[in-house]
């Protein structure tokens, strides 16, 4: 599940030595984010305002060439659709999602967004179209405002407050000693796990990407926080193509489609009720994880 985590680790190392100047910092991040082996094609195009249609066509990929993790998988996702990936640990759910922003390059087959091969797009513009919300929220030492604005560096005050509100964070911020200017992080106020997640959600409302990848938390939050976050996330997903690496029953049940990934590839696809009724892998997983 830590495919996304790798670039963040590098970022954390950089933070210490780069505390000032968020714009320069961001520029640095964009470089750090990029695997040196993965580069823009000579005639790469810039994309913006995708509708969010995604296709994987016969995609084969392995972290080591001899050991493919994905072996010829195909799938397509409609604009605005929410798809939940479920399946046993290690089946490749995170790997599938990490290929879309080109953190890794496919070995064979292709991935397209709105009909364009992702290898033909500039990395920067592709990644601008994709928002990732993961379990380990990356916050830096700075004010709440700076941390939210990280989603859109030129955001106005109004936009930042609106994002906070949509992430159900504005009450929390107003209750803080210095509101938006409160410093968080090592030398500042510590945020709870749930508040950190809502910071990540606020950033995404600001970034406003047509495609979202949600790496759902496996660690438990209290029920009330859990519900509040579920609510913010489902509001965030409205009108965006959303891929969820799903661990929670609520997300899975409400997904437009569930894709069951097993070691042999995509094993089942459909809505919750249909997959339960089919009595296959999903119904057994569901029973084992959540009871009947
Ligand atoms: P989980 O539910 O535990 O998050 P998953 O279905 O998301 O699992 P992946 O994280 O995609 O599974 O992992 C698929 C396989 O790829 C596993 O065998 C894993 O060990 C391997 N793997 C994942 N990331 C890497 C990596 N960076 N380098 C090498 N192998 C990796």
C-alpha cells in the first residue's frame, strides 16, 4: 500500500532544509516527485479539464521484470464514476492506482485518459488532473492556511475558507488560537488524525481535479470522525472520476462499481448486491471482513 508513500518520504527529507518560500518549495516537489526514469515524451502534450474517462488496456506491470504483479488487465471507468478496488492484501490494488499518475511505467499495454495515452501527456499536466488522498497525510510546519493552499498556491482567502468549509474544518479552525494563521506541525499545534485527513480533503477541494484516487485508511478513527470524513469524501467525489482503494464497507457499498482484484487479475466486477448474490470471491471477502 506504500507505493504512493515513496515520493513523500523524499519530500519529508527536503522539508527540513526548505522551510521558506512555498512557491520555490512546490517547484522542488514537482521535481522530487518524478522518478528520473519517467520523463515527458519529446512531443508531450499539455492537458487540462479532462472529463475523466480512464481505460487500462491489457496492462502488464511488475516492480521487477521477472515478476509481473499485473498481467494483462483491462478496465474502463466512465467520467464521474466511483469505482472501489477490493481484494486480498498484495493483489495489486495500489499498484493499479499508482500507474495512472505514472509513478511507474507499464511494461506492456496502455493507459488512456479521455482517449489519450498517458505517455503522450506532460507529467506535470497529467498529475494536475489527478488528486490523491492517502492515509498518511503530508503536512509541513507552517500555518493552516499554507497547508491548505498547498492544493492551489494562488488560492484567494475566500477559496481557502470555502475549501475548509467543504472539508468540515472551518469550526475547528475558528476554535484555534490564531485561526487560519495557527502554526501546525513540529513546533505548533498538533492535529488529530481526523483533522489531518480533512486538511487533505480541503486541499483537494482547492485543487479541484477531475480524477481522484482515494487510498482509504485502514487504521480506525472514532465513529463520529469516521462518519464526518466519509461525508466530506463523498462530497469531494461528486462529479469526479474516483478510484478508491477500499477497506471500508460504506465506501464499497455506495460505489457505482466494485472491482475485485485477485492475484490472477480482475476476478469480479459489479455492484455490491449483485456480487453478494453471485456468491463468488466478493461475497466470501465481504463475509469474512464485515460479517453478513
Ligand atoms: P494492500 O491491500 O495490502 O494495500 P494491494 O492490493 O494494494 O495490497 P499492492 O500494494 O499493489 O497490493 O502490492 C502488490 C504487490 O506488489 C505485492 O506483492 C507487493 O509486495 C508488491 N509491491 C508493492 N509495492 C512495491 C514496490 N515499491 N516495490 C516492489 N514490490 C512492490
